[in-house]
C-alpha cells in the first residue's frame, strides 16, 4: 500500500492512496499535516498490518 500527502495550501494537505489498479484514490478532507497523517493511518490501518 502506498499513500501520499499533497500540500494544497498553507498548512493544508490532502491525501490519496494507490489502488490495486494503479490509480490514485483521494481520501476525504483537507487538514493540517498532523491531522491528515492521522487520517491516513486510521483509514488504511488494516492494509498496514504485517501479513502473518
């Protein structure tokens, strides 16, 4: 899983992740870097777990 944060303005960021098809899928919202980083971790947490 690959995610990216993009600066949209002063202290405002958007996020997207690369889907299995290779397309970048945007995540909802645009907030501060800290808030967007937390959103990415929260929404994508199931995909970030190591395979056992």
